[in-house]
C-alpha cells in the first residue's frame, strides 16, 4: 500500500528506525516496532524514491481461486480530494511504465508496426534498452 513522502508529515511525527541496503524505515514518534503505520522507502530501477506502508493489500476473485496484489493507493476514502486521483494515476503509470515487461512489449509492437512483422529477439532487446534509457 502506498504511503506519502516522509517529508510531507510534520517534523518529528515520524522518526527513522533504520536502514538496510537501499530500504529505509520510519515509525511514528515513540514507536520503534514495525506496525501498520511503519513507512518504508526504496529506490526503484529508474531512480525514483517510492514510499510504502507496512500493509499487504490483495484482491481475491472467483471465490478466492484467483488473487493479486493491489497497486499502491493514495485515496482517502473519508475525505477524497482531486489530488488523490492525481497521486493514484501517477502511481499506476509508474507501475506500468517501470514494469520489466513493458519495454519489451512496447518495443516489439512498435517494431511490428513501423518495421518488420517478425523482429528478432536481439532487435527487440536493443529497442527495449533504448526505451528504458530514453536514448
């Protein structure tokens, strides 16, 4: 479940409780344990810092036969605002754009549309790397 940047909270509301590798953890002031209010930050492969709450949110369908993880959510169900929708869209676009399958999928389809109908895996990989790097 998504969380807001620690810097958006009042000073002292959250305190750092540790960092391991590229993951940092913050807890509400006065707490040093991991709870549902703990916030973690990490940097994704694109260099974007992401914040997550210590919660797992899954959706089950088909009588529990199928389940999948919910994307991070930023909607306040009690007091929704337009900015919440913007945050939600940003999170969804980031999830799609930086997913490892996006670059090869988009690259193959662009090659098929503008080039050859059966591109080689090496060609798709080169275009996918260009898609990821932006060059």
